[in-house]
């Protein structure tokens, strides 16, 4: 498959799903839609399958992967849940919430998945395609975003093909990812919890279930947040934030009243802005202008997660 004209993108149907399941069971990589962004999946119990994820993404091996499971029951076979973790799973699964929990000693998880940490990141996704694949394989699937490490995350199958190309045998096309931004990540400690990554489920939604975040300083430890790299989601050009107007050499991404050449949302709807974030960054990356300017985005609600991604894109 070195001929680049041969597309490995397939619209989701029963045959394509069956092919995806067969490839995953055989230890191959499959890219597929989730409700957050497109994921690059491999069976999480196979060291050689997981190694292919790190290789295809060019991802540093100290940056552990999120494992996707079909249910809380499946998750409890892999990690030790306490009442707080169960309460969050009951409220937000299936959905865009990842829980970092102690890894069970007898869990069938390849060590490369957790990068040697005693904890594991688990998520039960809501997207019907990802759920069908999880159900049919009966396997936990490691699945980071389906792009080269450090680059802009993929919201569509075409973004995946442009970033990873023929390194992935099959890209299931299930349309644009609806939420468009990676899952919220929560880590638990004996006395509290903290947010490792803001996302579609906000800190205040979590606080309503298990009380206020109360362990913020500990989350900054390098060991527990190896993947929280300052520079990430980089479009390959300088990015200027909070730009109400653009210079002649800047591609302007708008928000609300700031029109821009493309807009995250004309109406100021933050959910729409999250869903369009990476599509706009991909358009900006491919535009003629050598620089990117982005309008201010409010920090409330999912705006915190959007601003988190924008600040890393600009670093
Ligand atoms: P990605 O799969 O690219 O969306 O990123 C996964 C994120 O989860 C990275 O920021 C990782 O550092 C983080 N992560 C995965 N496993 C763990 C873990 N055991 N402890 C802390 N963070 C984790
Ligand atoms: Mg990623």
C-alpha cells in the first residue's frame, strides 16, 4: 500500500466495521471516530500492537495512552474504582470523561500503555462507531488522537489521512467528531481530585458530583502528568491569541462579533466553537498566510478547554 492514490478511508457500514474488528484483533491499527476527536486504536493487551501507535504518531514513549472500554464493568476489571470514581462514571459515562485510577495488578494491559505508571487512564466513549467496535472486539482499546504527535488533532477522516496516511491500514469515516475537543481527564488521590486536562465536561460539573477540586498543586508533578506538554496541537505556524483584528500576513480565526476569515462560531456558542476548533486550525495551517491570529474566546464552561488547547497551539 505504498501507492498514495489508494485511499484507506472507508465509510462506516457493516463490512467496514467487520474489517476494522478483524484488523484490531490481529494487532493492527485502525483510525475511527469518537465523540471527541478521531482516535487511533490498537488492542491494549498487546505490546506489539500498542508499539505501532507510538511509532505511527511519533509519540514519546513516556506519554501514556487512554484505554477505551465499553462499560463500567469492563473498566473495573482493569482499574480500582472507589465511590468517587463510580459516581463520576455513573454521571458521565458513556461520554467525554477520562478517569486516572490505580491499575490492577492482574489487568491484561500492555505495560507500554501506561508508560510504566502504576495508574491507568480509562474512558467509556459514547460514539456509536467506537461503541460497536468495542463490543465486537471484546477488547479494551488504547486510542490517542489519530495525528502525528504534537500536531493538530483530527476532527474528520480526511484530517487523519493527511496526518498519518498509509501508516494506518483502515480509517473508518463516520463524519465529523461532534464535540471536537479531547476528553476531560480527572486524577484521584487519597484525599481529593484534580483536573489533568480540561475538556467537554467542566470542573464545575464534576464538582457537583464529588465536591470541589482540591489537589491542584499535586497535578503539576511531572510524573503524574507526563503528557501535559506545554507545546501541543501545533499548526506549524506562529499563532497569536486574543486578536481582535489581523495583520495582512495573518489568517484570522474569528469568534462571535470578530468575524475572521473563518469563525469558530458566529453566534458565540462555545459548544460549536469546540466542535470547530481543530477544523479551523487545519484550515489555518493550510492557508497561504504564514501566521495565524485567533479572536478571544471566553473562559467560561468549555471555553476553559478551548483556551487550554489554544495556548498550547501558540507555544
Ligand atoms: P491523548 O491520548 O493524546 O488524548 O492524551 C492522553 C492524555 O492522558 C495524556 O495527556 C496523558 O499524559 C494522559 N494520561 C494517560 N494515562 C495517564 C496516567 N496513568 N496518568 C496521568 N496521565 C495520563
Ligand atoms: Mg492527542
